[in-house]
């Protein structure tokens, strides 16, 4: 027999089977005990009947004028006669018998005591030195009927009690597992970034240590993520400084040299170092997206983070190429500002790098928390569009890029429960590209929507 996977079902099934077997065993033991006690009571009644009738029979027989005459008692009122008897003399002649006595069921007298035939239970006794003998008989069917009635009296209630008890066990076990279901539901409702402590106040003592162990593991994971996040930030900073210094040295070498070949080589070194700087930043962003914590403990206005990122990019080399459209009301979300900055910067840089040089990149944040980045340019084939979020996939292999921008965006979207949608051409146009991502909203706004 294969047990169910559910602990609740196993416990209920085990208790139900055990309780049913115990009740059946108790009923059987009770039946056997009652049958034994019943036989003792009926044997005592059989013996007492013989001992009460025998003195009366002796008085009646001794006082007769005609000896050896069989006398049968008459019926005063119709009734079921379970005990029948006969009174005989030493020669076996019937002197007295009950009105329903069947002589065929009475064997020859063979001394005082109990006897049993195939159909009757009998008791023999005698008086006057064995000259007057009485035999009282009781049908075995009578005892069987009484025993059957007792068995039905015990069994029929069990047919009702057992199902009711099984239902009670099921509800009791289910009620006992209520705290475990709440514990499970609280874990199911968590996302991958929620590493807060799990409440274990109402858990049974057998499950409490499991919750404590789980909380310890969550604390270790939180510390590991914080350490990884700190490492990513420190590593990016430590790498950025020497790379910036190397770029400055290459620029200085280019301005100080009079050799055209050396100046060209310095320019190539500078461009290589810049690409290495961008690639290092992308790798640090990827480590942040895949290993860091992407939700903050407090809800923040998404407009602030998007404005800071776009204004920073507008102050650089992309100043004329970005337009920003933000809603008038705050857009609250638990998304970490750093994660939103990485996400927004990668989308915009990807649009600038692969879009048309003559048209700006449109950045729109809708009131319901949807970030839209769109640009004009050549249409991306649908088969290639589906692979843009894969690692090291680039829209145009001849353009500069790491192939990690959209992969980082997809990683952040997946881990924050956001939905990333890519479309080419952009909706309402014949060309271009649009990336649309539904950012996680605050609980109050989500309920209102």
C-alpha cells in the first residue's frame, strides 16, 4: 500500500485505520465475553428451573392415586416456551411433561448435570434416590438468536459511529495543521528577494525548530547577498579608478607625442580601455542583477530615479538624443533605486546605440508604473528579436556593445516579477524598436487598480 504524500492525509488515514481496528477488536472481544457470560446465565437459569420444578413434581407425583400415569400440563395463556421439561421414573416412563415438550429431543437419562445435543442444551437432576428424574431442555437456536441480537446491537452503532469518528479525525487533523498551512502559504507568497524572518509563533513544538533553522538560513542568505552586493560595488569602484587612470595616460600620451603612429596607437589604447570600462560596468551590473537584492525595504517614487538617470545621460554625450516624459503624480514601488537605474540606463544606451542617429530616444514612465523606451531605426527580425534577451546577443554585430544590456534588463525583470516586452517595429510606426517593462507597484496602488 502506497501512502499519500500529504502528512495530513497520512496522519488522518493512520488514525482512522487504527481507531477502526481497535473498535472492531473491542467489539469482537466484547461479543466473545458477552457470549461466555450469556451461556453462564442461561445454564444457571436452566439449572435453577430444574431445581425449582423437581420438588413440585415430586409432591405432585407422590400424591397421585394412579402410579405411572403421564400427565401433561395445560396451557393457561399462549406464550413462547423456551424451556421444556419432562419428569421420568427409574424405568424411563414419562410422569410429567411441559405442554410444548418434544420427547424426541430428550435423550436417555444418564445422570445429573449438563448435556448438549446437536439442537438443545439440557440439564438432568433427580430426587428420591433417583426414582424421579427431571430433564430441562433449551433450544440452542434460542441462545444463537440472543447472541445475534447482541452482536447487531454492538455492530449497528459502529456503522454510524465509525464514519462520524473518521470525519471528526479528519477535521481535527486539518485544524491541527492550520498553523502549518499558514506557514506554508506565507512562504509561497514570498518572492525570491524576500529574505525576512518567518513568523513561527504558533507552530507546533515539533515544527518550531524547522522554522528556526529556516530563519537562520534566510539570515545567512541575506548576509551573503549583502556581501555580494558590497563586493560588486567595491569591485566596480576599484576597477573604475585604475581604468580611468590608464585612459588618462593614453590621452596624455596622444597629446604629447609628435609621432602620428604613436598617436594612433594611443587612440586605439584609449578606445580599448573605454570598452573595457563599459564591459566591466556591465559585468558588475550583471552580478548585481543576478545576485543582489532588488527590492528595498521602503517604497520610493520611480520618477526620481528615472529623472536622475536620464539627466545624468543628457549631461554627457547623449544630450540631444533623449526625451523624457514623466507623470505628474508619484509612482511608488519597492524596486531598489540602483536596480531601476541599471535597468533604465541599459535600455536607453541600447536604444541610442542601435537606433537612428537623427531621431531622439523616447523615455516614458506611465502613471501605472510602466517604463517605455522607444527609438527609430531598422526593424529587428522577429526570430532575432526573441533572442535579444539572451547572454551576449547584440542587435547589430557591427556596432560597439557587450551583448549584455537587454540580458541584464531581463534578469532584473525576472527577479522582480516585472514583465518585459520587446516590439519591432514600435507600435504605430513602420520601423523602430520599443522596450516596455511593467515595474512592480506599491500594494496600495495595485489594490486600487
